[in-house]
């Protein structure tokens, strides 16, 4: 209650006399009454607006301990990526272990059209950054890149880059909007929208057209991306159109051992040798 008294004192100095009282104030009140107890002209009017406002403030905006109630609205949590929509209402590319989803793939990307925009969702097993590049070929260089970067404050921000050779240069003009980001369980996840069409510019491609998609992720230092650890980052094997919702799975390197033609031929030869035996 001491804090409440101090607060009321700041609002109306005269309230201090009402709370604590003093002999002088008591004598003043007595002198304001006549002999028959009738109020005199010097009686203090207790129903002032400041008294009402102070009591209203205490009853409505202060807790029992005298601290203000929080007024900021809660922040909406990041909506989890729905992989059940892949190939139906949005396109998806998964890189990693067979059967992985947006929270277990080494890299995950989804895209879908919303009016004149394209909404992208990205997630990767990293504490730094995750990105997608739009390329006219399968090589890095001269590519429009959108990246989600985790900084030292725990935030995930959307950045726009342009590949100059093997170096990603950040571009001041950023077409991303409605940005969302999350860093959780050592994964960077984000969601953002980007216009389908932008005025022709070297660093921005027209998403009405089909492009090879380049996939990359790696570490970051103080919110700045550093080079990834891949000699050959994953890339889509064909040009992707945002008008065709595909569900593409790309096995990670660890799961490609027996998928190459040479390995399959070797397995067939060994099997034939074991079944037929030596001559």
C-alpha cells in the first residue's frame, strides 16, 4: 500500500492529507463547522474529480501489489509448416532422409501462390542461415537469392542476396514482406511473401517463369552469413514452375550410396556372380 500512497501523492498533493491526516487539518475541519454541527464555508469538498480519478486508477489499473497490469497484446506463435499440403495446395522440395518433413529434413522448401504473391517456407538443420536461389542454370553465379538469417539476438530476418560468382552480395532492395521467423531445436525456419512479378532488374527474377532452384544453408556470425560447407550444394534436377505444385524428394548424400548407376551395376554383377558361382 505504500507504493499506492506515493502514486496518489503524485496525482493530487491534497490527497496526502486525506491519507495521513494531521492535527492542523483536524483543527481546520473543526473550525469549518458551526456550533450546531452545520458545515461552514471552509469545509473541504471530498468529492473532487481528482479523488475519483485516483480511486478509479487504483481499482482498475493497479494490481493488489500496486504494479501496473501488462497492456501489450500477446504475439502470435509461428504456425508450423504443414507437409500434408505438399503436392496439393503447395509445392515442396525435401532434402534429407527418406520420409522426412519440415522439422526433420536437412533442408525443406515450400512455395504457393497467394494472389499476386508467392509464399515461401524454408527450414534447415542449422543455427545460421537457410536460402533458396533462382538460377537460369545449375551453377552458382548471377542468381537471385532469398535467405533467412538467425542473428545473435535470437531473431530470424529475411534478406535478399545476389550471387556474384561464389560470393553472395546482400542487396538493399528486399522484395520480402509478411516476414516470420523461428529458431528452435537448432533449426532456422521462416515464412515470407514475395511478388510474382517485379520490374525487370538484374538482381530480381520474374517468378512467372521457371527456374532451377539452388538450395543452401550454413553458419552465421553476428547475423552475417558465412560460406556453407558444400562443395556442390543441392540443386533441382529440372526447372521448377510455381504454377505446378510438386512434392520432390532429394536424398541427402548419406542416402545416395546405392542409388548411382555404377553402384547398381556393381550390385547386379556381385549378385550374378554369387548365384552362378565361378566356372
